[in-house]
């Protein structure tokens, strides 16, 4: 079904000096996973454990008038209940959006918002009791879309946010865009829409909370961010941080959906402390749809100028995000819908405006690609349109505009290595693009798109000067090495990455390393498995710890053998003299040597990303130690009778800097193709309103896997993957991310291929068959051959924050921080979210 | 958050003979649900769409209801407990009922096809059932049996409305009788769904046409058309068939037939598709089928 190739960017091909790094080898967690021995959160059990269920709102917006738990408490097996009154403090992943309660005290804001927690001796009894709880509501008006949110500033869903039901608004300009566009030969203006969708991990969220005899509590949870969950628990439970221990179980898939602290986690901890018994909750699949935090639905207006030979002049991008009921990562998501427009192609002037609105739907948040697949879709489709308008080949148009290595972009992001040229060349050659594009029979087409993504966010979620990731090594006379690191294995292979980094440096095998990870009591802090940060940050921290251990051992061995330290080589479980390989000793002897000289052996390593040159408000979102690059060609077959589309073949090249484990890199590329395909052709979180007589509620059309359609094996295309290695100076051994980037070019490449196949544009995803038929019908009637959204919502963003670009001699700071956001007719800015969370 | 739940206690009666099954249905006063493959019933109960009653009649052990035979008169007799996997394994059905055979390979996924029965597909009466349009195009009759005896009903008049049939509570579906594809006739099946497996159809269409050559002209001797997911229940397209019957097949006739079909169906907007899309695609499928018939007959080849 699929094939792949590994290519080095350097003239000599792939690096030959590495022993393990870069090769394809078995994962350290592989045997347990394939034999069913991995202990996931739902597998934990403890004596006297009880089960918890959450009573969730069936209304999308309502005031809680009364809660009757009497009947439930009298039921067989029931041991306790919690309501909002038990946990009055708010929480949220971002300091600026502390807007969630573990249980809603006064108001519910979406269907699925939890109100009461109940625990019983068995899961069935807990469910029966949950059903017996009666909550009286007074329904409130609901908001179902960005436009409705703008039309309805009052009543507000939250008492904080930039204005009305607009949670966040942003306007910033790098150089004078309108002036630059005057010199453009071609200006394209397009409206695009990217529907929301959800992560659909195989594992449903689960948590087991265990109270300790001394008043402490331990939580085992399927979370991608044990550190941030720890913070939220500390805040809501009111305990000392050192009295709460969070252990992230290996996640059965995360994709961003387990990155927020969740109601059920906090309730489980509180219930365990209240009852003095372990408490387990495992969400149903339906509840996972309510937790959501998935891809934001985003409407976009994109205006871009080109010269007639295809060079980019300037872009003005506007995005509007439907945020759902809570803040979640939304402020960051909002910035991300604009921040990375500049790191792929050289965009000399750039303006970005965005709003995120609150609606009565499950909260949106980060999903693989976090906020960037939406503008990437519009950007790459518009480039395809520009190539057609200018009579240029879409691949050539992109090659003309590539960002240079080391460049600082118009919005002050510093790019490192960039292997995109090689990526484009690989997929152009692999797909036979030059011979076949534009020449296939009607119904068959090729489409090309590129992308880039961050390798870890440059800033932590809470501002501080501490490392983003830490690692600790313990070595002893057994020859075994224990590696302690806060990173969380979510299926992406991060356990193997850190073990491989240590094994490479010390010249030992993966099986010599004992891992202890993702435990807030035992392991150094790692911020979590999000933003593609683990390989670069935990990897670099592990390398540093290993280098320090190597130094201790080298010192001892050099003394013992009377060989200069610099000549010692660590390889094949030996430490030996490079000049005379016979002179040396086994790894175990070397460690014993070091333990004799230094005493007990232990080292630490840590990683903090480099400082970004941007100094304006909002410059914190977008910087990264390194950017990965992808290029993709998709071949589709479109049936003009039904509008059904079949993606036949995908050629995907990804610049990963340097593979740590080539097998995992391939897996991530293929997984990204799958998820990108899903978003391009079927997955969507769609909502409907019930009839008036049934409360007019906004409900999920499809909170189940029956109708939330995701591709099956049979829908997967043939995949040809190309790994491009252009090492980045900031990466561990030069490595960059691969977990998210290759998803991004899929949706636009599919849309571009549909155009090549049948000559119509679908300017939104997912592309459903009826959209293609509608566009074909429009074409047959002589109307524009397009299916897509209407105009961007009318909204006055006010004066943009003006930041001169590096080319203009700027210093990374804004020139008008006082004026930014001010509207001409107002003279003042309405209200800012600058001052922090909700006023309560 | 399931809506409703199983009754406190459910009794399951699993007879080995048809006689015992119909006897039970004749005697009990309370509502009974009949269980065959369980692929619809168990999902309904699990999702809370319906409640499991106090009594379930599990007919899956009645071996006599699982057969595929060619009758003396040429008709094909299928037992209601024949699974979709059985249909796929039948050389007879592959040759004589190719549309049904094709449909059977597209229902649900492998596991569903191993359990789900053709009889269950009919009795569940979903408008989107993939097995029903090919049976309608094959002029199928169904046999209903009670303790009083049996009656035979054409499948096109079996469905009363959305998920309702003319079968009485005391009756059991005991036989499905369809006509084999005639020598020289063409069969067609098309399921339009968002993915290649585990998908409920947006539109599902099946047909049989018999085209004879009369000099240069292609004469359509007969047309039998069945369609699903475009009305409260699966339809036999009688008006379209009448328009096409015994006519010289021309592009113009095909367009007339497409128009007739589009007015004969009553699709709705729902979670899976829109009425407009269903109407457009239903017509396009008929056109594709008839155009293929035209081309094939011109080239003198039979069969698809």
C-alpha cells in the first residue's frame, strides 16, 4: 500500500556518524503495546475503588435553578455527590481564560456541561444514580455561530473577554499592506471556511484518583499535560502542589484532545479526598465528543497581492473562530490562525485580524496543527488560484517564494533550517507532476500544497524563566541507566525518542535504559505533549543529562586507563581509546569506575528555547526553536455523477531535520496523511438546533462514531513518503517535528486536485459530494464554478498594532501600542482581556 | 447519556424450530422483539433509541431458515437467516442476482456482514437498507408465516412507511423469493456513501434492464428499478419503469426517465445528506445505468 524513502539534504547523504539515531528500530513501548500489557488509565484499579459519573446539561445555555440529589443519594451503592458549591474556584489551561468550573455552579453553557458528580460502588449504580439526579433549569438564549455572537453582544456568555461575546480580538500589521498592494499586478480576494472537527482518539479519557493516608492525593490520568493538570488541581482543590501527584498514563491517542485540565479529573480528585476512597471515571464516547477541544471552525478572508512573475507582495488575512463555550487554548488558537502565514513563503508585508467568539457549543481548542490548518488551507488554495491566473506552474510559484534559512520574517519569527525546496522536488518527481499535472482526463486530477509547523512553542503557557523540559539520569554499578523525565507518551513515540538520545550519547542499547516518565512527584517538569515540543525539548534535555554523565565517566576511565579524556569513544557498550580500540573497558566497568571516583552518580539536563526577536504584544505565539516543512501532491478521482471523490495516491515529503527513529517518522507522516485526509473529505463536528418545542437546543448532530465519519482502511490511498533531513542547529542531533506538520498540506492539496480533475473550486472543507455537484451545476449554468462560504462577517477591528518589519529596519517592537484596537468612531478601546480572567 | 435502557428483566426464547417460534408469537400477549443477527436491534438498545422488551424471540437457531435454493420454476428462494456473508459466498446469487451480491459486499463491514441477515434487513425496514433495492429490482416476494399459515406479498407493497411493514406481530418472515436475472439482461447496483465501509447510504440504487437490438436501435424490453434513502421507505420506481417499458432507448428517453425518477421520489434533508443532492444523484445514477445499457447494446456485448 505504501512506500517510503529516506534522503539526506547534505551532499554526503545521511549522517554516518550516528549509531542508533536515524535508523528504524523498535519502540521501547512497542512490546507492551502489541501484547496488551500497557497499563492505560482505565486499567488502573485500587482496593475499595468507587466509580463516578457526571450529570451533564441537556440544554445548551441555562441558569441552574435547583439540584435535587435526594433520590440519587438514597439509591443502592451510592456513596457521595459533588456539586459546583464544592469547588468554587475556576480553572482553565491559559492564565487569561480561567473560566471553567469543575461543576457548573450557576450557568451551563453547552450540551454536556457537567453539573453534578455522583459516585457509587459500581459503574452501573453510578449511572443509575446520575439519571435519578434532577436539575431544574431556566433556559437562556443561545448562540450558535460567530455571526450570532456578533449580533448578540448581550447577554454575554462570560463576564470577561474583549467585548460582548467576542472572547478575543486581534489586529496587527507588519509594514503597510494597502500601500504595497497598490504595486501588485494581481490581487486575489477569497473567502474560505474550515469546519470544526474532533480528535477521535481510540482511548476515551479516564482518571483514577487515589487518596493517600496523609491527606495527599495521586491522580492517574489520560492527559497530555500532567504539569498543567497539576496546576489546575492545586488551584481548585486548594492543596499544596507538593500534596498532589499527577501521573500521566500512556495515552491511547491524544492529538490535542487531552491537553486541557478536565472537569472529570478535578471531580475525581475531590471525590477521592471527600470519600477517602479511590475514584475512577472513564468517559463514554459520547462524553468525549462533549469534552471536545477540537479544531475551531474558522471563516477566513484572504487578500493577497502578486507580481506578474509570481512573487508575493503582501497579504491581509482575516479569520473568525467559533470558539464554543469556554476559553480553553482559544486565545493561542486565535493567534495561531495568523502567526505561521509567513514562515513558508517570503511575505514582505502582512496584516492579520482575528476574532474568536463564544458560542453555546462544546469548547474548541488545540487539535493536531492547532489553529494553523485553517489558514494553511486558504493560503495554499489561493496560491493555486494565483498560479492559474498568472499562467505559472503551482510548484514553480511556490519555489520562487521560499523563505531563506535563518531568515527573520515580516512578523519577526526566526526560521532555522528549511528543506522545503527538496520536499517540493521530491513530490514533483515522485508523482510525475511535470508530465501529468493539467493533462489527466476529466475526473482525474493532481493537486499540490506545502506547509510548515513549529517544533515546540517558544514560550511556556505561564510566563516564567524556568526550563521547558528537564531530564535526570541515575547510573550505578549494575550498568543500568534510569532516565527520569516529565514527558508524556501519547502514542507518538516520545519515550523512545528520549531513550534513544541517551543511548546514542552513552553508546549503550535502548534495553539498558529504565524510563520513569510523566510523574509530577518523581520526574523533572516537562510542559507536556503539545505543540510538537517533546522531541526537541525533552530530547535536548536528555542529551544534556547524558553528556554530563558521559563526562563523569570519561574522567574516571581516562584516569584508570591513562588515556587522554578527549580520545575516549563511547560505543557498542564499551568505552575505549579511539587511537587503540583494544584499550578500553565494558560499559558496566566504566560506570563502576566512575562510581568509585565520584560516588553516587546522577546528572540533570534541561532545555529552554532561544529568545525570539519579536517584542510586540502577541509576539509570544508563533516563535519556535525550529520549523518543519512539508510538501504534498494528491491524486484524486472525482465522479461527476455523484460528486464522490476518491483520493488515490498521496506523495508526502517532510523535512524533519534529522530522524531520531525513522520508523516513527514514517508512522507520523502516514498518520498525518490519514488525519488530513479525514478533515479534507469527511470529518466534521456539526450541530443542529432542536425544534422550538424541544428547547431549540444546539446539539451535536453526531456525538457518536456511527455518523462522525472518519476514513477506514478501505478509504486510505496509496502513500509515498519522503523523509528529507535538513538538520536544524537547535534540534537534538538536528531533529525537528513530524507529528503535526504533514497533516497541514492535505486539505488544500485535495481541494486543488479536485480543481484539476473537474475544474471547480470548493473553498471549504470537508469537501462533501454535494459541494462538488453544486459547483459543477453552477459551472454548467455559466456561473462561477465554486462552492464556498459567503462574505466574512462585518466587524470593525480598529487601528492595527503597527510593527515595522525587519526589512524596514524595525526592532521587533510596535510603534503604536497605545492606539492598537481603537476604533475611529469610539476613540477608546472597549475592554481588554489584558487584565486577566473573569471577574467573579 | 443514554436515553432509555433495557427492561429490568428480559427473557430470551431461542427455539430450534419454526413451529415453536410461530407458536410463541401466537400465544404471547406482550410485545416481542425478534432477534436474528442483532446488528440493528442491539445498536438500537445500546444507544437508547428503543427499549428491549420483556420478551425477545431469538430465531437465529432455526437452521431451516438459512438456505439459498433455485426453485423448479427458476425463482431463487432465500431463507431470512441468510447473512450478507452467505450471499457473498453464493455462486448462484453471484450469477443470478448480481446486484444483491454486490450490495451484500457493501453493507456495514466484515463483522456486520457475518452477523447481519437479509431477513433482518427487510424486517428492519430502514429506508436506507442496502439489501432492499436489489430485491425490489428482482421482483421479490416475501413469505410471512404465522401459526395460521403463510401468505405471499410482493416486496414493493410490503413497506407501509418509515420503518413500518404490513407484517403482523404474530407473523415471521420465512422466505424471500426473487426472480433470476434473465439471459441477456443487465443488472446495476450503486451505493453512494461517504466512505467505503461502515457507512449508511445517502442514496442506494439498483436496476435490471433488458435491451434488445432492433437493427440499429436498442429497444428496452423491460426495466425494473429499486431505490433507497430517498423516501420514507425503499421504493420500486414504477412510473419510471412504465415510461421506459418497450421503448427505443435514446438519450432523450433517458433524460425523460431521469426527470420522472426525480419527481417519483421524496427525499429529505437529514444528517447524512440533502434532498437536493439525493434527487440529483438518484437521476444521475439512472442515467449512468441506462447510458451504459445503450453503449453495451450498441457494442453487442451482454452483461456488465
